């Protein structure tokens, strides 16, 4: 492959050992070069600002300390719409995949993927295609087929206020922030959160997020 056709990558992950591993994996891949790296979301956006012309595609993790992968992907697509984004993560859950797609990701591959699949994903996305590994596709299909509400899996209807609070919880707002945004007291927020946990039969915030996406609870009425 000619040098001018080389796909230039920005690799974003908060673990240097994983960055080094992926660089080693792709080192001899023809026509692919990791030209920049970042250890967090803010660093990724700063790198794109400074080296926009040098980057074609972003390999992006989801779990990062300052900005998560969903937020970073949204910002990339908003500020640099010509850049491709491939999510490279350990999360195979349908909720994560769906949220990343909604954020604008062009593909989704798990970190246990081999070199051949990762190279195929990068090349496919750079050519304008979408790419989802077989395991990811199966996870989405399983979610669609087995996670829909049924008579034996009934999800109670939540109120408009509970829906507002659930949306803010998913946006990672804390109790004080939710109270300020909705002009209600902290006590009221806590009460609604307890109600959501009880109605949706989950134990924590992660459960709320999972059920919200599995059952499309935030869909506009």
C-alpha cells in the first residue's frame, strides 16, 4: 500500500500497557500506522485539535477517568465529523454497544480481537463501512430477541419525573447536580432514585443504566 494511502490512527486508552500492546499488534500491518496516542478523552480531543490533518481514525476505549468513550465519541463527531471512530473495548453488553452507536461510532470491536479482525475493522471503516465483530453483533441480536418486555418480564411504567431523573443518572449527574437541574431538593432526588430501583428491580446505578437501554425506557412518548 502506498504511503499516502496509509490509515493514520489516534489510539485512546487510559492504560499505557494496552496502548503498547495494540501498537505492537499493528506494527507490521500494511497501510496502518499509529501516529498519535492519548491516555484520556481530553487528551484525545486536544490531539485532534493540534494534529487534525494527521489523523484518519480514532481507536477509542469506553472506560476512561475524565470523559468516557460515549462523550468523547460525541465530541469527535461534532467537532471533527470527517474522523472515523472505532470503539475498542472489553464491554460486550448490548447497552454499551447501543449507546456507543448512538454517540456516532463507526464500529465496535472487543479487546480480545485478533490482529486480522482489528485490521479488517480499521480498513472497512476507513472505506466508509460500518464494522461490528461477530460477538458484538450476536450480543445485539440477543438483546433484541431476549430482553424485550413480556408478560413474565414486565417493566412498570415510570413517571415523567422519574424518566427525567433516570436520563440525568445515565448522563452521570450526581444527586446535587440532578437537584439543581430539576429545581428540586436532594431528598426528592433520592426518593425518586429509590423508587426507580424498586420499580425496575435493580440494586444500583449500573442496573438502572442496563434496564433503561434494554427496555428503551427513555424513548420519547
